[in-house]
């Protein structure tokens, strides 16, 4: 077993299957203490046993479950070196969560925002000890399909069309969130990055006709294995130095990947932060000097 991550605590949401599972296995093999977060009790427990870590159950369609998850993580870990927000997905039909928000934006952005915010005091404490904390979020090249509107975050006035534009918009939100988090935590020892893992052949988007077709075709080079898809997460979590400034978006292993223009809009990022804080009822960094919205 490699030990270059010995003594490091890494939290990975959505790690009961797919690329999250592969990242948990690889990072634990390097010595990290991995918190395995998932929705499915059996799979989550199985992965945790394999990595010698602790299983935590939470459905990101519920803010209450995210709050309970944060409480459990804070009770278990005195330090957090890496928080990988990997949970989320695409749904082919519009659905509302128990909190009254559209499922795609809540699972991909609002719940990760809430979890990160609730863990922020511990992240700041860890960073202040000189441990080099990183917050990572799984984005997607589907951001190029996005149209993020703060006046219609829950996609109530626009056509759903299989969920791809709402999903792309949620991933624009992911990229903007990491940009704004990087700006607000500058100088604290916390770095933030988003990344596109590539087209990974997993259960992602399993109810989408397009994804079902793509998964069955198996053309050479069409999709990556979960192990290959996990590579950006593994490298961003474990690298001694990341070859890009905090806030960068990686397309696989390439920094400053291609994004829609919205994903570079600092005013939109600040507005998204303010709206997300209002919706979730938390704002861990309220004194940051934000751009005028």
C-alpha cells in the first residue's frame, strides 16, 4: 500500500458506485482515511469495508439528510483535508424534492453548497494548521448546454427536453460555485476546483433514453471505464501541487477547460452564491467582498 496520503481525511460523496467508488479505492490504497457517502445502504457499506473507511448515508434530494450528514462527519473527523462533491445526476423528467426544488439543481448544486457550508468551519480549521485543504466538485462538459438563470433556478418556465439543459445549467452552477468559493477563501489555505471526468460508462442518467442508447452502443472510444473516469478526482485530491490556480475547471486532466461564457461570469457567480445561501439558510463566508450583482 502506498502511504503518501497517510493521515489525510478525504470525504467523497456519491462514492458507493461508479467513479466515486473507484476514487475511494485508489485514495484509500494510498493511505487516506476515506469517508464513503452514498444513498444505497448495502453498496455504501460494501465500499467502506473495502477501503477500511466509514460509511455515511445521505440522499441529496433532502436538505435534512445533508444536515444530518454534516453533523455525522463533524462528529467523526477532527480534520478534513479533501471534500469531493461527487453526488448528483441527470433525470429525464422534471421532479421536485421534498424541499420543493427541482431535483437536478438540488442534487448537483444546492445540496453540495449546503454540505460544504456546514463543513466550512472544520475545513478552515484544518487549513489553518497548514494541511492544504481542497474542495473538489464533479462538473461536466455538458455545461456547454447550460443556461443558468437565477430567476428560474428550478426550471419552472422552460421546456425540459429530457433534462439535458437543466443538467448542463446545474454544471454551470458547479463551476461558478468553485470559482466563487476560491475567491472567498483566497489566502486561507483552501483551494477549490471543478472537473469534467469524461464520458464514463456508469449508471449515471440511467433513466435517460440518450444515455441508455450510448451505454449500449459501446463504440470504441465512446466511453471511459469508471476507473479511468476517476483519474481527475484522484489526481486533484492527491497531487502535491495542482497545475492551475484555485477556482479552475479541469476537462479531464487539462486545466482551464472549455466552458460556456456564463461559467466565467463573476457577477453571476456572486449572485448564485447569494441565492444558494438564501435557499439553504447558510452562508459560511458572509463577509466576503462580492462583486456587485
